[in-house]
C-alpha cells in the first residue's frame, strides 16, 4: 500500500490524503463532510468563528 493512501475514520473509504478537501484533518477524514459528520463541526469553521470573535475583542479594546 502506498504511503499517501489513508482510511477515512468516519466512512472507512480509502483515499489519497493529499487530495482531501478537509483543510485541517487531511490525514483523518476523506473530506469535510466526513469531518463534520464525525465531529459535529469542521475545524475550519471552528477557527473561522474564533478569528471573528477575536476581531470583535480588538475593536472593543480599542474604544
């Protein structure tokens, strides 16, 4: 078996982790749909929300 082939933790499908559309968990899930189905959210969404909140605090502190 080649080094770049992984088995999706959620659906069990073999996939090439280099082509996975999952932005942060390429070595774990075949795609963002399996990531969301297994975790209930995607890491990308979680980080995007964190960045938004962090920006809000900056604006409040500058006032």
